[in-house]
């Protein structure tokens, strides 16, 4: 994993000359050193699309996946995860500081990708668009970029922004839509941040369709992101409406399909995912196991494992057969090193979003129906539960979305205590609880960024 440190300003200067379209040089006879500021990319719609494809290659939402797990009660530090090859140790033990390297890598990666997106959008007017088909294609590509911009900003907010539980008092990360290298934006009030994210989401919704493959941002991806954003924002009517749009287009996976989703990289339930291959050093399964050293980094927590009942297909899919605490969710059997794609939005999450929003609006009957449908899909048995609460749904989110980057962020948005079982601690002297008001609960903006931009 790249451990080079940059400030955002320094990084952006570097990007002006170092945006390599590594995924495109096999698809098009283009200089692999071409960058987003080069006129080469703006000669045609086709060339511009290769620039858009390059955006996906630079984005590693695995950072969100990792932080969502190690900061919460989802996993346990392996005794092999030590020394120079150690990874996310301080974050997991709640002993980190603002100069934590992983936090800086995350910030750098996400704003790196935002710079590419903004450069492409600022220069899209240069692309010749004579035929109607070219205009339509450019409309979709620009919508794709705006949807991705909204998604990445929301990930940055989930990680580095104040909890939505603070409501009007909350501040979050800058929403950057410019490539101005000299701007030094400060934190953004949460209401202003949401206004900007909804502006991009509305533009994406207006410009996108569902012609894209699941590895490209689509109209359904926009609706899935909108449902997630609305849930965090506590706009429950919007959350229900957007989740329903996705649910209407995707069925919950059968037992066989669900197995193929995790073991064979299939797309049942998948609305949007990031494709991964041998060239990707950072991918879902490398978060838990170092394939270079053969050492485990993290195991599943006993707290999580015990939530599943016999007959629940997730018990056999998410945990190892020989070691019950092995994280096996991303175990594509078709590759030696388990090269699994990273699902970003699945329809199962939409059921959980809608169920939570229904509970919050007093529509318990509809919430029970959604939750029962999901549990039935995972157990193969009819569920007739008539009781539901926010706690019930949060537990089901814990079980269904484990190791997908949600647990810490769920507890954070609700202002709930982070609490681990004693057996899941790395050492008996480690904290077992982290209260919502504890300074270590909120991940800080990296120190190097604040040194570069004191407005943060």
C-alpha cells in the first residue's frame, strides 16, 4: 500500500502532470502519461470517456470499508498484525493520533480522485459534440462524474465530518467543485454541505440512465446514494422514496445467487461496485490478510459471529470454515488471491434503509415487512416477526453489511457508544467502550492537511 505522504496542495500540483490513464492504454492508442489537463482527452467523446474510466481506477473506497470495521466492534486485531507490516493497529485500539498514516492515505486518495473529476468537468466543454449521439453520451458522462463527486464527498463526510447526531451544530469537510490549487477552504456547516451534495445528486439524476454496467455509476446508483444520504440527514420520506426506486428494480438474491455474489464475484443485488484485478494492491480481501507475508491482519469479532443463527447463509459465507473468526466474505474462489470486486451499493442495504425510515415515521407494519423479507432471503425460512425497533434494524445492518464499511458510521450517525466484547480486545488494558463524546470517537482531519490549510 502506498505510504507516500502529500499535502493536498502538493498533491494537486503533482496531479497536474501525473494523471496516468493506466486502464486506458490497452484500449486506446494514447500516451499513458496523458493527464487530465491535456487537450488529448478532449478531442472526442470517446477520449473523454477514457478519462472518466481513469477516475474509477484511482478511487479506493476500501479505506471506508476498513475504517467502518476497525473503528467499531466488527473485527479483532490479529496477533500477527505487528511491526513494520502492521496495518490500522492504532485505529483499531483507539490509540491513534491526527498524524495517523492511514487517515492521511484516505484523505489523499479521495481528494485526489475529486481533483480528477473536477478537472474533467471543467474541461468537458472542449469536447466536440456534433451528432445527437455524442451530446447524449456527454450528458451521461457528466452525470456520472457528478454522481461520483457526490459519493466521494459523502464518504469523506462519514469519515472526517461531525456526526449527523449533532444536527445544526455539526461541521464537515469542504465540498470542492473547483481545481483552484490555491484555495484553502474551511469546514462546511452540515446544512450547506447537504445542499451541495443534493445539487450534484439532482444533476446526476437528470443526466443519467441505467445503460451503464454495475461497474459504472448509473441512475440506480444515484438513487441508492440518495437513499443513504437521506437516511443520514434524517430526511426519512426521501430515504423511503429513493430506496423504493432501487428496490423496484432489483430482487433480493436467492441463496445460490448470494453464495455466487461472494464466492464467484457475481452481481445479484449489486447496484454499483468497483472492479478489482491483480494490479490492485488495495482490494477488499487485502484489508484483512496480507498476501505478501501470509499473515492475518484482522479477524471477525466474536460479538458479530454470535449474532447469526444456524441456517443463516451468512454464517458460512462471512466466516472461515476452519477458523470461525476468519473473515471470508470476500473469497472469490476463481482467483488464488481471492480478487473480489468491492460492492458499494446493494439492494439489501436499500431494504434496511427503508425499514429504518419506516420505523422513524411510525410505519412499523411496512418496516416489519421489509426486514422479514431480508431475513427470509438469508435463512430460507418464513419469518413472522411482529416486533421491530431501531435496535432490531441496527443489529440486522450489523449482520448483513458486515465488512462493507458501515458499522462505525452507523453508530456514529446515531451517536451511540462503541462497545466491544472483552474477548475481542487486542489486550486486556485496551478500552472496551468509547463513548460518543470521547475525542477519539471522531476521526480527525489529518494533521498534514491542517498544517497546509489552517482553515480546516
